[in-house]
C-alpha cells in the first residue's frame, strides 16, 4: 500500500517537474534573442575612430544602428562576424533603401582608439560610409543593457562570448537582436525593424509551450498545426454533447 | 416559477443593472473627458476605469437579456427560480471581486485582458488572480442559468422543434415554434459555447499563473479563445434582446403575435452556426493565423449578421407598415433600438471586411460601432422591457409623461456621443489612448464633444431610471 502510494506520488512529482527541468536546461543552453527587446540601450559615451566624441543615443538619433560587439585581440568569432557582416551589408545595400549605420564597439577595456583604427584598416572599413568603429566609456553598463555577458578565460587569454548584433532604433530602443553568424536576409529584417517597419517573426517552441496552435520549423520554414487548435473546436463539440444530454434527460422526464 | 417570485427577481435584476449602468456611464464620461483634456487622470486610472467599464457593461447587458428571456420563457415552459437566483448571487459576488481588482487593485488589462497582459503585473499582485476569478464566478453563475433555461425548453420541445427545422419546406407544420423560443434557444446555444470557451481560457490562464513559469501559453491560442468568448457573448446578448422584441413588440403595439416562417427559421439557424466563427475577424492582423481562417472570419461575419438583421427588420416593418400602432415608450424604445442595432451592425460589417480592417483596425471606429448597437441598440431593447415590466408588474396603466422629451434627450445625447467616435475613427484616431499625443488635436476636441453628449445621454438614462426603479422597488418590497 505504502509502496504504491509512494510510487504514484513520485510519478506525479516527476511529471509536474519535467517542464521546469526542461525549461532550465533550455535557458542555460540557449541565449535568448528576445531578452531586453524594447528596452533602451545604455547611453554610453563613445569615441569614434575619427576622434569625434558622442554617445550611443546621439549617434542612433542620426541613423538607426546595428551594434556589433568585438575586441581587437579576438581569435574567435569576432573576425568571421565582421567579415560576414561586411559582405552581407554589401548585398543588402544593393536592394535595401533603409537608413542605418553599423557601430562596431569594443567591449575590452584594454582596447585603445588606435587598436580600433587598426581593426578598421585590416577590414578595409576606413572609407565605408555606413560603418563607425569606437571605444566605449562604461563598458559594463553598456554590455549589461544588451544582455551580453563575455567571460574572461584565463587559460586562453580570450573572452568567451557569442556573436551578437543589436538593432537600435532612432530613439535608442533595442528592437531586435541576432545571435550567431546570420544570413543577409535576417540582417535585412533587422534593418527594417530598426527603421520601425513591421516584420513578422515566429516564436520558437519551448518545452513550456504545450498547446500551440501552430509549430514553426525554422529549418524548413513550415508551419504545422498543433494541439492548441483542438481547444478552439472543443467548445462547439462540448455544446453538442451537452445539448444531446439535456434533450435525452428532458425526454426521460417528460 | 411562481409569478410573484419571478417578478421580484426580475425587479431586482433591473434595479441592480440600472445602478451599475449609471456608474459605468460615469466611468465612460470620465474617460472621454480625460481624452478631451477637460479633466486629468493618470493613465493607470484611465485603464482601470476602462477595464471596469468594459467588463461591467458587457456583464450587465448580458444579464439584462437573460433576465428578460427568463421572464418571458415562463410563458412557454417552467423555468427554475433557483438557477435565476444563483446567477444573481454569483453576479453580485463577481461584480464586487471585479471592482475590487480594478478600482482598488488597479488591474487594468482591458475588458479582453489579452494574454500576456494579465501576467505583466503593473498593479497589486493580488489583483490579477482576483480579476480572473471574478470572470470565473460570473461564468459559473451564467453557465448554470443557461443550462437550466435550455433544459426547460428541451423538456417540452425536441431538438429539431426548438430550432424550428420543421418550418423548412412546410408552410404550416403541426408544431409551430414561437420565434421567441427559436431565437432564445439559438442565443443560449451560443452563450453556452462561449462560456465553455471562457472556462478553457481561464483554465489555461490559471495553469500558467499557478505553475510558476513551468507552463506557458500560446499567445495565438489564447487570443482565439479570448475572442471566441468575448466576441460571441457580446453578440449573443444582442440576440437575447431581439428575442424579447419578437415577443413584446407586436403585443404592446396591439398587433397579432409574430410567427416563425421558413425564412425566419433559416436566418436564425444561419446565425447559430456562423456567429461562432465570426470572432476570427478579430485576428486579421495576426499573420500566423492561416489565411483560410481569416476568410472564414469575413464570410461568417456577413452570414451571421445579414440574414438575421434582414428578417428582423422585415418582421418589424410587417408589424408597423400601414397598420395602426399603439405607440408607447416601450415600442418606441424597441423601434429606435432596432435602428441603432442596424446602423452599428453596418459599421461592424464594414470593419469586418478584411480590406477595410487594414485601415480601421484598433481605431475609434471599433468603439464607434460597438457602442452604437449597445448604447443605442441593446440598451434600448432592455430599457423598453424594463419600462414595460415595471408598469405591468405594478398594474400601472397611466400614460407615460414626457415620453417625447425623454426619447429626444436620449437620441441627441447618444447620436452626438457616437458621431464623435465615428468621425475620429474614420480619421484613424487610435482607440484605447488615455490622452492623445501632439498632432491629434482634432481627436481631443472630438473626445471633449463626445463627453459632453455622453452627459446628455446620461441625463436621459437618469430620467428613465427614476420611474423604472421606483416601480421595481415597489415590486421588490410588495408583501407576498
Ligand atoms: C454613454 C455611455 C457610454 C460612454 C460615455 C462610454 C465611453 C467609453 C469610452 C470612452 C471607452 C474607451 C474608448 C477608447 O478605446 O478610447 C469605452 C470603451 C468601452 N465601452 Fe463604453 N461607453 C458608454 C456606453 C457603453 C455601453 C452601453 C456598453 C455596452 C456594452 C459599453 C461597452 C464598452 C466596452 C466593451 C469598451 C471597451 C473597453 C476596453 O477596450 O477594454 N460602453 N466606452
């Protein structure tokens, strides 16, 4: 008797906690692009490689920004991020009419303006009109405001960090983020978004979402019906059942 | 149900509804005057008022329809006093919980409490569960009442009789279904379905609220369920009012009772099915919703409204055209109410057409049309019934004084209030703005004008309130 009660309780406990365990795992593995959307990026003072002093909001007020976070000694993802971004921007500029600037910011306190100028030289960005490279004053407040948390790896003498692009509109609001190396199409969507042009986007499923109407598969781009749809049909079905029951009951009583 | 008991509970409903109506109109006037910058309230107070106003108005005009239908249903079948009383108790408890959550707890997610707003807590933490439970309490009371009325009808009539299917193809079938029974049943089926949708909606919202983040809802599913419930109940309450008009309009006009014909039966059966799918028109802007459902939404909006309004207008014309009518306050209110319902309905159909919705979505056009068929439609249906009932139950046979003045005040106030919404809506002024930003100067002026006309409308309502409630209180405190 005790055993049975105990095992039933254990099963209930496991089932009720499954979602929370799955959710925590999910949170740890995945950075969330939706984190911090519609909050303002920290208005840090920045120094552009041209020597001009300004702030992030002031720069954004002129043209919406794509902020890329890198450091000059980076042996990891920074180089491919910048290379691919440059290539994609060239493709986009051929078709996209929206205004924007790319602001490459260093999040390493050791980087000087000279280091950033060298970076611009190496990537052939010195004469690119849409590009600005800069060092920033309050690095931690700025990185915190975009949910970017690089971790210093003592052994490799490198920051462990993700490739992040932050879209900021002219009022300084973060309207979209892209994590990882992304295609020209996705960057083009980000550019529309920071220009306040509506772009549809699909929520990615999480284990906590059990009853979804449609499930979007980002790999195939297909939307398949989910269990949630059944809930929309359920009220009508239950009503038919209740009506049948009431009529049978009424017939019996009369 | 014993007549005295039925009279007493109906009188109690009427007094409670009118008191809540007046308080809710005052909240509406405060909102409009604030939008017009004639007074100043803080945005959270504006939205708490808007939420209280919206839920209370929908709630009271729904129970007004139910109370009137229950009253006349007794002419055909035996109804349950206990269920009626239970609904009254639950409604009172629900209203107290609702007003506490909004006016004390400052819950202000709007009458549709669209997900995830209730969980983005910008008010006292207890206000979210209290608000959701208040909807649950209403739902339980109304569910029991609906089931009891349906059970009473299904004891006497078979399923096909109550839906008047025997009228298809036959001119004079053996059993004739009175239009009141047909329309009441059609409406109650819709009410039952949308209350079940509300139950599912609340279960899902509570599951998320009490799961501590382990269960998350699908925003699209919740939006579908919210409008399945909200849109459907807002429509069905109008149909309950129409059932009463089919019953009472010819009677007070001194004309023979209306009969169910094949086209009346067909139109209302279409309404039964299509009104349940019309809510999809609230999701035109949700690109994830498949296009098929959007098209169903548009077609269902037409098919649910056009046939039923067509046959109703036709039936009313048949009653009044070239006939001597005993015009009284009751049938005048019904008649003006039908005009308001049709005008508002046209506004709604315009908005439910996808190509127009791109422009009118979430503009003041939306409150314009739904206030038309409510404030100048359904309210007048119920007011007509309240007036008739208060005289009938107290054997009051003296002619009404100042009827013309009262009606004129109501019409002038109502039309002015509504026009301000329509003009602003056609000019793309957004709805649900506490105050309008620079550049929308005309919206401010229109809001102020609308607010002043609403005060005129309130004066008209007060003139009805005094006499009706006095007589209803007499019914309530009559010795048995
Ligand atoms: C003279 C009487 C009334 C006045 C002054 C009034 C005023 C208002 C105002 C100013 C709003 C907000 C509009 C906006 O979106 O900017 C509103 C919303 C609303 N009203 Fe009224 N109203 C009146 C009568 C009614 C009636 C009779 C109903 C009956 C059902 C009703 C139901 C609603 C609903 C459901 C909302 C939407 C609330 C929301 O968006 O959450 N109102 N009303």
